């Protein structure tokens, strides 16, 4: 709130005029403050702009994502695969929830033909003409890995992650801290081995509409521009990647934004934990412990999965025994809901269990396993808040209602 200023030294007519002006300015200022405060709760920083033109907002977003190195607004065409056809087995679509990825993952995975291969076993190529605008290096227990951002234009970008080595050209640019390279489609940019290649396409003209609060994702602003890459492929590549993708439900590229106001379905964040950024612990980031997703399963959306950042002290994901009630149907009027949790299992078309590595299609979820715990949920505050708790090794009869163990999201 604005504090009243203590005005002194003005008298008579001058004082009256000043007071009138001050009141007028205060009224306008309060309206602007109120509007800006309202916007800050609903609009992400990356597209909060005084510009009314959507194209200008898209270009602004692209410049931020490319560190100011993009030009134009033309859309790219993917004319090359990031890996040779024989070097990857399946394409995992957007939307997987696994381990600390509690909310649906905003990238696809090109799975290697051999997970036991040596690092740098498979060359990685640029998929479209673009400016390489960013290289980020990290060191993990597996070794050095790189994340790369490619800007075809300010509205059409893509990125890779988990690249295990760079080509000489890219390594020289990274070492000199001058990353601003024109890259041609089909040019080798590095290599990967023993793990998946992360990939996503960003379209800043089309921010996602399935998040209740886009500002929750300011910590990773590219998420809200995650777009279906299939329309951008040449017909030949599109056909090949449709075959390699185990998902058969549209959109086959996958989906990450499932929020519905007043419903249980979606990705939610614990109150007071700064959205996707999450809580910061004394021993480093613990962002995902405050995350919760109750969303369609990404391979078999006829099932839904409950993904928790804090289930018995760790993140975990489950199907539900009855696969009911559908979280898209759960409202405040539904009252307390109990779900029996079972481990996520996939089966091939012949009924055998899928190993999650080899190619098969279609993949069917299976929730027939043992019940390992109970989750409870109840919407409150007109459906704007969700009380949620999970109880490992409990049965439905042992949990009678919302307890102090439940958190508000």
C-alpha cells in the first residue's frame, strides 16, 4: 500500500491546489498499482509488457530466451533429425512425470539405441538453420553435459540438453564465451551416448493456455512456449517420428498443461513456495518437494497419474487402483476424495510387461498391482485451493479425512 506523505510548508490557495493535484495523482497511482499488482499474479514476467501487440510480445520473449541473438519472426522447418535414424530407438513425448520431474516434463527424449553405449557414441546434428545463442555446461556424476539453445527467429526456437561433447567449432565458441554462431541444418554440433537426448520446440507466438497461472513458471520461462514440433517437420521426418513415438493419442507430441480452474486435475504448487521455483533448502534447492501433479498418463492418457514431490520423504508417481474418479470431474462439491495408489506399470499389446527401453506400440498402462498407499484430496476456497495428503502403507479405511499431514496447493 502507498503510505501517506507528510506535507509541510504550503498555505492557503497554494496548499489547496497542491492537495487537489496530490489526490488526483494518488487516485491514478493507486489504479496503476492495483492493475500492476493484479497482473503480477497472473502474467509471467517474460510476457508482461505494456505493448498491446501480440507479435511484439512474442519477439520480446524470443529475445529473452535467445539472450538477444534472434532476428525476424519466420517459422522454422526441421529438415534433419538430431540423431541418425539407427542411433535412437523411440521418441518419448512431452508430459512424462518421473522421479524429481513431478510436473509434466517440457521436453521430449530421443532414446539411444543402446543405453550401455560409451559417452559420445552417437553424433548429434542441428535440425534447422538457426543461430546458436546459448551453451550451458554442467558437471554431473556422469561427466560434463551441455544444454544448447537455437534461435531460428525470435518466435521459433529449439533446444537440446544432455549433449555429452561439443564439436570443435562449438567448443571454441564456448571457451571464448562468444556464443553467437550461425548453424546450418544437418551440421554436427556434438555427440551423446549412454543416455537420452532432450529436445523441445518453442513457439513464442503461442504461449500455452492450459496453465491457471503462467507466472508460476517464471523460474523456467521457456516452459510456457513448449509447442508441438510435428507440424514443423518435413513430411518424411514427421512420418518416421510418428512411428517411433509409442503414444497414439492426440496430440501425439504429448502435452504438459492440464490445469482446469476449480478442478483437481493439473499441476499445483504448495502455498507459499514460489510456484515452480519451489522451496530453497539450507543444503541446496529442493524445488520439487512442493510440487503436485494429477494429470493424464503420457503414454496412455486413458489413465491418470498422481505425481508427488514429497511422498514418504521422496518424490514418486502412482496410478490409482480404480482409475476413478477422473480428476477433471473432481470439484469442491465432490468433497473428500480417496485414491488407492499402485505402482506405474506398462504392458505391451501381447500383455507382457514393457521394459521402458525397447520400442513397442501401443503401450497400455496397468493399475492392477498391489495397493501401496492412500492419497486424499479435497478442494476448498471456491475450488481455488487443494488440500492433499498421501499415506504410505495405509488402506482407505485407515484414513478418515483431511489431517494435519495434508498440505494446501
